[in-house]
């Protein structure tokens, strides 16, 4: 599983994309960032074909920044995992 975490450094908030403890990407966080979450999922599938099984935000603040004031986006994380990553994921027993 690939994790979408938030980190605070130098007075800024950052999204940190990780596999285990390895950081594979870091950028400034965006309020209502679900479209960016979707774009990153697509980039991960393109760069690591067949290896990304899901992209999950950490609970709490990471989800808050993804959804922002758009509570109607609450199913967006599942939609990204189903529609973007799901078709590209290997059958059960593959790796992430």
C-alpha cells in the first residue's frame, strides 16, 4: 500500500507519499486536494505498472486536506482506488 501522509516542516504543510518508510514524493499540500490525489494515483500506476494496489491517506488531517469543505467528495478516495488503481492492479497475491 502507498500512503498519503501530511508532514509539517519549515512552517509549511507537505503531502508525503510513502511505501513503508521510503518517501517516493513530497510536495506542498493543497486544500481540497482530491484532484491532485487522483493525478498522483495515475502517475504511480504509470510509473510502477502492476505494483500499486492502493493509495490511502492517513487518518485525520490528511483526509481533511483532501476533502476540505467538499463533503460530497467523501467517496472520492474509494473511487480513485477502484477506477484508477483497481484496473491496473495485479490479481490477488501481487505486490504493492
